C-alpha cells in the first residue's frame, strides 16, 4: 500500500466526489445530528426513504444506500459505539465500523471512500484512540485487497485533522 492511498482532509464530507461517503449513523438509520443530519440534508429525501427499508443497523455493522443528491455515488451507514470508558467492547465495535464499511465498498466494486471521525462527537469516543483504530483498520484492509484504492479521513475541524495526520505519520 502506498502512503498516497490514505489522505486526511479538513472539510465537509457531503461535498466530496468519491464512490462512497460513510455516515456515522444511529441505529435507526433515519437521520440525526452532526454528520448524520448533514448527510441526510445534502442527499435529499430519497435517502431517508431508502433508509426506512433497511430496518436499522446494529452498532459496529454497516449498510449501503445510493447517494442521491450527493456528489458521492453511495452512502455507507455505520453505527459507532457510545464511549462508556472502554470496558464495554467499544474498541472492537469501532474497528468493526471501519472493517464492515470497507468490506461493503469492496463488495460493490468501489475504489474511493471517505470516513468521518466515527463516534468522536456526541458519542464521546476519545479522538486519539478512535483515530488510531481507524488508521490501523484502514491500513490492514488496504494491504489485503486491491479494489479500494483511496481512503479519505474527513475532519470538520483543523484540530481533528491534525490528530489524524499525526497518527497517520506515526503509522508509516
């Protein structure tokens, strides 16, 4: 895997022209706050209609929909864990979000995917810990397959982007 296969960007994930963006969703998949609400607003009402047919999604799992009015062709919805101190399987559930999202991208022949910082907002997962899990899972996946060629970590704030860049550099 080349270092250029993973890129950290600061900005709005709903503006990226990639094969799929990942939605940090809640278990209902019917929209919410933060990234979830922004994706639903940008995609238009058809996204909610398709999500209603999916019967929700368990924490750590992922489901895929069309992107509708987004520049991205697809939305991969994954449900991150709420942080309860680290003793309730939060790390493994978060790792599952990345693994299962990437697996769906591979199964659908998608080459580019963009992730937000899953669980680090309202779900209070510690940013550096979450970032370390995200980077490790993405690198492991990219090394093991050839379909997905480019992964973006999209951070809303400059501070979060800096943490991702630092951890990515340490893992090189």
